[in-house]
C-alpha cells in the first residue's frame, strides 16, 4: 500500500501556545479590533497608519515567538512520511518554517512579506513597515502588508484544490472553521473519500463535517497523531 497523501490545514490555534493571539477566542484579536478597520482593503485606504501599526505589532510579536510541539511534530512528519504532505496554513506567522517545515502554503499571506499594491512585486518586509513606503521594483509609494484581507482572494487556491482532490487524509488543526474558502476544504476532501480529522481546543463551526475529532491543545494532540501516522 502506498503511503497516504495528507493535507494539513492549520489556523491560529496551533500558534496559540507559542504566545500568538487567536482571532475568535475570548479576548482574541477580533474582540480588540474591528475586522473592517484592520483587515480589509477599505480599512487600509481609510486609515493606512492604523493598519500598518496593527501588522507591525503582530510582526514584532511573531518575530519573538518560537514554535511549539505541534509545529515541530508536523515538520517531523514531513521529513519521515513516505507519501505526499501538503501543509496549508491560514497563519501569517512563520512558526511552521521556524520548526523546520518546507514548502508551507500561506493562503492568507505572510507578515514577513511586503506587497506593492501597484505592480504586485513582493519583497521581505522590514520589521517595521511605514505608510507610503516605496516599492523597490516600480518605485510607487504603494507598499502594503502581504496579507489577504477580507474581500480579497486567498493565495495558491489552485495548488490547494489539486492536493485536496488527491487527499487520502485531511486534518484541520486550530482553526474555528469560520472563514471560507478554508472552512470548505473538509467538504472537498470528503468528496474524494478522504478521512477527515479535526484537532481543536473547542469544536469548530464545521465540526459536523469531520469523521473524527480529537479535542485538546495542539501541542498535545498533534504529536500523538504524528506518532501514530509514523508508526503506520
Ligand atoms: P480563529 O481564532 O477563528 O480560531 C482559532 C481556533 O483555535 C479556535 O477554534 C480555538 O478553539 C482553537 N484553539 C485555541 N487554542 C488552541 C490550542 N492551544 N490548540 C488547539 N486549538 C486551539 O482562527 P482561524 O480559524 O485561524 O484571516 O481564523 C481564520 C482566519 O480568520 C484567519 O486566518 C484570519 C482571521 O480573520 C485573515 O485575517 C484573512
């Protein structure tokens, strides 16, 4: 039997134990900031300083954070599993990379990347971005955080859908199942007959779509699951 193809989707919950705030838990980021102010293109046009400050603060926090046992277990699975593993994250931090993961698909963008709103050139973001920063390629004063805001199209969808279409196992970790298209990946995986598993502290909005759930902290549940996968 060939090793199964696995698609792993991660969300803010996997980075919670590394000290990065989630969005929708009590006291989460969306309790402290209005989504329309800091996570939409309209919010950025209205008040670019507020949005730039918001992501500068998150970038500074992420730069100091270290991966936890869940990130490390996934990186280990990537090196030891014989079959395909597609790692998709909604997170804009780089904790999967810091744990040693390769080829992480950042469908909602990345804090360490800057994007030119004029020519779409990308470059490594400085720790502190400033409003109206020049694009190093076209010189337009149009730098913005390379984050997919509400109303924008997530990145790498074609690649993710291809991976889901040949998945044997789909696992969602630390995501509340509130934001589409990611919340719909479980349905795509089910459609091709994949086994589906959720590992979350609280059941996500789409929990009924999963075959199985392992509630708990990602740092505890994920290493156990990885050990089982590697034991075959
Ligand atoms: P949410 O904040 O919506 O959900 C985080 C989930 O993680 C919740 O279901 C928690 O129960 C769970 N959780 C918290 N701590 C955990 C732990 N230690 N171990 C396991 N699970 C834990 O975050 P996301 O689902 O990632 O998009 O949010 C999706 C998108 O909404 C984000 O990418 C962001 C946001 O708006 C954009 O900004 C475009």
